[in-house]
């Protein structure tokens, strides 16, 4: 059954009911900053904020896309796939998915009306792009009577992002959005491309603080970090940094540029932190878990250099609060959000105080919200 809110909106836009709908959650990156495309492990959680997509078939060879966010309808001739710019750039995610379909053995729909809605803030580092890719992929597949395994769905969505959108991301965002589970974290081995869930200890809470800042060159800076990591791996004579130890990175220092050394050191130490975090979570040791989260942030700040003054300010404020286990930037960096893992004694009033001091400092109102974990992408 298609959920009523998106059905009503679809009726309003297209004057008929959708045939199918799907939704995919956003994610927080729990720990493992820029470990995914280096073949390392990463832990995330799907969150109760979603991108939803509704769709109905058309017989006239037209692909219609309507975004509730921009309030615009874009009409393309079916199978006419080209990169879009400006206001239409959001189309690159569904178009990237459609572009990937033949390579994954799927046929594309011949015509459709599509509507997308979201309560996931775009540009906040919570993976609205991956959620859009997954939700549209599921909608296109339902429309054409095809099905897909979750791990393959993750690969297809990542392919769309790497090949069509042009961001050399790993599988964290798509993997967590696909494999999310309520009250669980998603643990991904990015080398083997395997997905597992780890129960969250009882009575822990996630808070997100959105800085409302996003570096204009974010995609370029992400690609630059990716490139530096690949160069460091090459200098270390390993296929990916996951194959190097901290001792090897230290020994290779004279042959690395200063930034390559810092990036590589961050990645190998972050991989170790993810592994320690799994052990701490299994043992219910939230104090150690929190310490690892904050250590991850400090490494992003000083070695990977993908933090910002705004993100650091929030982490500093949060970690002074005794109800906070740990806090860190979540996702690619260069803006976006900070995630805090807290006890239940961390209240709305604590969040408000942090938001107020942020506003005094930066003259921007940050958004702070309490999040729940969610299940992965699925038809609705
Ligand atoms: C973004 C990318 C992910 C991952 C993180 C950093 O969210 O899409 O693949 O690299 O940044 O860990």
C-alpha cells in the first residue's frame, strides 16, 4: 500500500494515483571516516528521515520527474539520459540509476510520472543523495516488474554516483540506507562488500547538529582526498590503504608528501578505531565507544583535514557535556553535521543551549534533532 501523504501529493500533481512507492532512509556515519573507498570497515545507522518516491507508468515515451522540494516538473523523452545542471541537478541521481540499469541487466521503464518527497535535509551530510538513488531504483524496478537483491542495489546506486554523478564515493551511504535496521548499527566490510548489523546497547541516543554550512567545492575536495589516499596506497605498494599497517605508513613517511602521510595515517588508524569500536559495542562499553568517536573526529580535524571551524565548535561544546559519550563529524566533511552519542539524560534543553552558543559564535541558527534508527530502503 502506498502511504497516503505521497499518494495525495501525487494525485495533486498528476491527477491520478501512483502505482508504486518506495522510500529509503538517510544515514549517520557512526565511525569510519573515509575508510570505505580505502577498503576498510565502516559503521553507520539508518535514521528515521527519508526520501520517498511514487511512480505510475506512462505509455507515451515520456519520463516526468517532480520534486516536492524544488516544486518543479521536469519532462524528458524516455531513455534520453544526459547530465543536468543547476536547479535540475537533483535529476542526476535518478538519471544515474537509469543509466546504470542496462549494465546491471535491468530494462528501463518506457515512460513514467514520478514524484519525490523528503524530510531529509539536503546538504547536511545525512545522505539524501544515496536515499534518492535507492528509492528511485526501487520504484523503477517495481514499475517494470523486476527485483533486486539488497547488496546488488547498493552496488547499482554506488555505480550511479561514481559513474554518472561523478563522485568517487565508497559504499557507506548506499549500504547503510539499504541494510538499516531499527535499534541496530550497520557494519560494512567495504573490501569484501559484506553487510552485518550490530545491536545498539539499550538507552543510547543520537543527536544531530546541522551546521547549515556546506563548502562550495565539497565534491572537488572529496575527490582530492580520494586521490591523495590512492596515491599514498600506490607509494606504499598496496592496492588500497586497508592493506597497510600504521607501522608501514610510518616507515614509508620519507617517500610520501606531508598530506599523503597525514591522509594515510588517518585512514589506517581510523580502521583500527572501527574495529575497537565493534568490540566496545559488543561488550556494551559506551564510554570507550564514545572516546573512539571523539578520537575519530580529532583525526579528521588534524590529519584528514576535512573538518571545519563550525564542526569543531560543536564537537567541543558537545564533549563538555557529561551526558555525551562522544561526538564527531558525520560523512564526507567540509561542512554538514555533527553526530553525538548520548545518554538519555541529554535533553532538548542541552541541545538548545548548544544551538544558542553556536548562533552567538557564527550568527547562523544550527538545527539540532534527536534521531531514531530505522529500517532500510523498501517499497511502501
Ligand atoms: C560520504 C561518501 C561515503 C564516505 C563518507 C566519508 O558520505 O558518500 O562514501 O566516503 O563520505 O566516510
